[in-house]
């Protein structure tokens, strides 16, 4: 399997440190596997439509990617988007981050949840579930809210328009949460009810902490220096002070969220990808009966 120069260029735009050999050895075969699952689902759908005279429609295939903060969810999501869209020639692969479905900071402050941003209670779960439900119901266009990491808040004036994608990649901390009571729907419903293929990114806690601190320091030198940045204050601190703050945020917020809310969802994932140093893929595990479940 080979990648075109155009695809390699797209991958390098995500991150210059992306290993192209690893993309070819790991991500490309996984993309082909996912493509196989999509074909199976569409074959099954065609049989149902033909036998029961159901109106034919292309129901988007939903892939979710979750894991801890700093595990590399966004990068992995974009790699799969490029491979599925470019190499495997799916016409329209959309990528949505659940960050846009966080409550605005003003709401979080009012509810005393600003220090638990990223925890399940900090998301507008109803709006997120409704978004995926509308997508699966073939509504178009569908509007998704956008989040700015510069101001660390939802942007009221900007939206992402989604129009009947072949594949939706849904990336976020809470996509595999289950059993959340939805006051607007008569039964217990979760985003995970509408996901066709789910990926959990796993790594040791020590690695996750080091990746978070490294990312914090990189942002401190880049976007934090923008005076509009929510975290501008941190750019004025020394490296040692910044590391100490990053370590504190990790243990009081992100590590706690990982242990209490994110890690327990790992068992629901179709595929668990375990990373080692430098975000290299060490191994992956897939549910043995998953193929039978999808048939």
C-alpha cells in the first residue's frame, strides 16, 4: 500500500512529526478495515431496503475517537479523515469535535462547573445527541457549534454546517458515555447508541501527563502569547512555574476526569489503540466478536 505525494503533504500539514511509515503500517490498514465495515453495513442496509420496500438513503457511518486529554485524539481523527477521504475515495468525510457542545463559560460559571470543564456535566448532551440523531435521520443541513481554543469558549457567531456526509468522525472526551438521562427524550439515550465504529486511544498515565505538560508548554510559547487568549496569563510565567501549573491542572482536572469518566468507557470501544513514547502506536486490540455483531 502506497500513499500519494498529495496525501503525504496533507498529513504533514497536520503535524510535521507524523511518521509516514507508521501511517502506512498502522493507520492505512485500519482505514481499509473500517472501509470494509462500512461496505458490510451498506450491504445489510440494501438488503433491508429491497426486501421491505424502504426508501433508499445513504445513512452516514459514524466513527468515534475518544481517550484522555493530550492522547492525540484530534491528530488521529484528522489522519483517518485524510485517509478515508483521499486514499479510499469516500466523497465526503466530515470531522466534528464535541468541544463545540460544551456549555458556554457563562453557563458553566453560573452552574459552578467551570473547574469541571470536560466532565460529562459540562456538555449540552441533549444538543449533541440531537445532532447525531438528525444526522442518522438523513436531515440536511445540520448545524454544529464551534469551539475556540484561543478564547477557551464556544463561539456564538460561528457554526459548522454538515450536509449528508458519507462518514462522520466524532472526536471528543465523552462520545462513549452511556446511560445519561435525557430530559427531552422518553428513554435513556446516549451518543454511543448511534456510533458504528469506536476507537479508544490508550496510554500509560505517566505518558499522558508528560504529553499534557509538553502541550501546555508549546501552547505557552504560541497561542498563549496572544493577548486575546484565555490563558494569556500563563505566557508571562517562567517555564518552571508553567510546568507546575500544568501538573496541577492535570491532577486536579484531567486525571480525575480520566479515571472517573473516560477510562471506564474503554470497554465499550470497538478498537483500543495503545500508544507508547512519542505517540507511536504500540499495539491495538479489537473486539473478537465485533464482525459477527455487525453482520
